[in-house]
């Protein structure tokens, strides 16, 4: 009846929430005159996370889903803040760039070097260590 919740799905969901938080709080921090309350920010983070999760469930882990989540993470802040659209785009692009560079570097390290030498039983564990951990650490550092 219920899908088996494995550790990768749980960590992926946590990372998605952290990315949504980074987008919304980063944009709120950089906009000078249109600051939102913590309650509003929390609502936008939850809505963003729900929309991203729904798109993932409907489309799967594909290139189309990357485009959809990118549009969601751009449109929601625009609807929330409505002013300074160019500032929203700049902050969003910087955050997206940081996440992408992080994933490119560590996924290349993982898939190019480490996964070739690993026993298949440990692939899931090392994907958590090399793909999700650096992203979580980066998000925590940026949010502080």
C-alpha cells in the first residue's frame, strides 16, 4: 500500500526543502524594500516544496522536470515579492548556479571515480555521502 521509504528518498526530500528554503530566504534577504514575515516565508517555502514534489512525482527525474522546477522556483518568488523582478532573477540565478556547480563537481567525483571502484551494495550510501552531504553543508553555510 505504501511505498518503501528508503534513506535516499528521505535525504532527497530534506535536501529539496533546504533548497526551497535557500531560494526563498535568499531572495528575501537580498530585496531591500519588500521583506516578508517569517510566517509568509514559511508558507512560500512549503508551497514551493509541494509544487516541486508534485512535479517530480508526475514527470519523474527527467530534463523536463528540471525545467519545471526551475520555472516553479522562479515564479513563486515573483508572485510572493512582485517587486524587483530583476533582483529576484539575479539572486535566483546565483543560488541555482551554486547548487548546480556543487552537484556537477561532486557527482563527477562520485560517478567518475568512486562508483567504479565500489561494491554495488555501497552505491546508495556513498551517493548520500558524495551527492547530498556537500549540498546540505553548502546550504547550511549559505543560510548562516
